[in-house]
C-alpha cells in the first residue's frame, strides 16, 4: 500500500496517513474486512516511526473505519461508523468572575485518594501514569541510592541537584526551550512551583486570569492567596484571546495561568500563533504568565515550542513535572524562571523545605542518564494512544447522541459535554455505587458551575475503560430519559 507523504505540508504526517487510508476506504480501494499493513510495515513504507503509524491507526479506529484484532492486526470495518462528533464547547460560554466563596479541592482530592486505595474501583477521576516498569524502578532506585549515600545526612542544594538541573536543561531543548541549569528550580512536584510563584506574585485582591474550565487544584490555590479570578472561556483553539484582551484592558490582572499543551481538563493543545499572541498580550499589558505543562511529554505528536520559549522579557514561568511520566510518589517537579524572579523564588522555597528529597532527585537522575526515561515515555505514549482510542470508541457506542467530546493528541484526559438535563451529581453517585469514579466538570470552573461536562481519564486498561464507560453511558441514558419524562 502506497500512502504519499509530503513533509513540506503543515498537516501532521499521522493525519496524512489517516487521510490517505480513509480516502482508499471511501473510494473502494480497501474493502470491508481487508487487513491493513502491520504497524511496522506501514512505518517502513512511509519512512516514519512506529508511534506515528500507531497514532494514524488510532484516529482511524476512533473514526470508526478500522478495528484491531488482538494478535492479528488492523482490519477495515464491515460497517463504517458515523465519524466522531467534532470538538465542541458550549456556545453560550461567558467570562466567569466568581464570588470568593472557596473551592473544596480537598474534597476532590480525598475522593480520589479513597478510590486509589480500593483496587476494584475504575478510576476515571485522576490522571496518574500506569504502573509499568516496576522491576526497572527497583534496580534504578538501588543504583541511585548508592550514588548519593554519602549525602543523605546533610542538606542539599535548594535549587536542586546540579547534575539533575543540567539533565532537565538538556531535556527541555527537545521541546524547543533553551534554559540554563541556573534558570531551573527543582521542586516538590509542579504544584509547589505553581504555589511558590503565585504566592510571590499575587497579593490578596489581585486579579488573575485562568482558562475556563481550568485545573481545579490551581483554582483552589488562587482562593487560598485571596486572588480575584477571571475565567476566560476555552474554545477548540484554546483560551478566547479576544475576550482575554478585553479583560486585560478593563481589569489589569497581575497574572495569566495557562496549560498550553494538552490542557487539563479539556486536552486542547494551542497553536504556535495562539502562543505568540498570548505573549504579545502579556507584554502589552504588563502581565505575568505561568505556563503549567505537566502533560507535555505525553503528546502523541510534535507540539509547538512552549510559551516560555517565546518569552524575551522574563515574564513567563514554565512549570513541569515527572509525576505524570514516572510516578507521582517521587514528588519531583521543576520550574524555568528567568531574570530577577529566580532568586526571589529560591529564597521563598528555603522557607518551605530547604530542598527536594535527594533520593527522589537521584532516582530521576538515574532514569535520565540511562535511557530508561526515553523508553518509558515511548511505552506510556503507546499505551495511552491505545487506551484513548478505546475510550473514544466506547463513548461513541454508549453515550447519548447529544454528548460531544474532545479528541486529545496525548495526555491523560478528554472532556465530555452532556445534555443539560442530566443531573451529573446523581450520575456520579450512582456510578460510584457501581465502582466507577468520575469528576463532574463543575469542579473545573471558577464558579463551580460552568456547563454540564465530565473530565475522563483514559489512564486505565482498555477492559476497564469499556466496562466503566458502558456503566456511565447506561446511567446517562437513564437520567436523560427520566428528565425528559418529568
């Protein structure tokens, strides 16, 4: 099979493969039941890596054009499904400026922790990497501790281990972000980086812009520091920049918080043009930007360089983490901070905890220096692609026809909008009674209301995804019918 690839086009290669195969199916060149070339064969024929072919096949599977048979490969469907619904966001979205009545992030976290301790629960609520490579971890941890055994009885560098900061610097070059080790601060997870920077920059009563919906943990942080929040609606391209400019003019916020790649909760990745315009607006209106990119390394495709890479005036702080790619229990994140702000944040960190665990830093160092991190990323991406496709297919089969969802190109989450008549809190409780935990979308809006939606994590096995989505779909249909008959 010959699929022409033009690397001069702006269209990603995986989409060119997908579109070529889709055209052959629609034109009759590929018949129902035909077997597609194996992933390896297609990668060789198109001169791309296997992950690119996996992504193309995953999209075709989500389109309802092909299906996988375990151990046999991919085959053209006998009956072509209706293409998935386009990414949509509520058309009547508006800017949200809530009253400062607090956000119960602790309740959300407590429910997640309780579910994590119960192995029978299908966990759609939180996004943690799957527990793969445990044997590797044991060997790596033993080697890592040997390298720092003589440093376990003294304090370490508050900025982070110098070798680790050098490794992170080299890692970020792959994203198009150039940062020296002296501009990198190692933190206890990215949440500490977000907390330190926000507490330093924002005073009670200051305005802060967030995406709407946004990461609920950061909304809770803003409530704790006494900030006044402006929630700018998300579109399929990212934060609505026209509305952003209006509120930059009228409210002069101190800070913009954004997740530019694989946004939590929607899974949206913004374009280079969107990122450039956001930086221009921040510069024009003298506003700081926090770029929280916890999921960037889990992208299935190449992404634009981070917003921080476009920053020429030291007003963007970039936060990253190893929690989503290695394991959350290590509690190891980092921030790229340039200009005078770096020293101020290091001094603030000294008041918190002196430094990050030297053992955690040594383990991450060992992963990075041995190549295990790169191999783990490849495995996670492949697993996540397969599970995302499983969830998209399950949603198509089980959810109400009125529902719509995003199709993220990586990460751990997708965002599902449901009919307004469905009582999502009732669905959540009924689902939990059947050992399925979900996060209603209300927690991700600054006013804790927004529009009816769910954030679903596909960091589960394909079997659990199918079973859990079937339960949710049945409940959705049941509550939808009940609302219509009431």
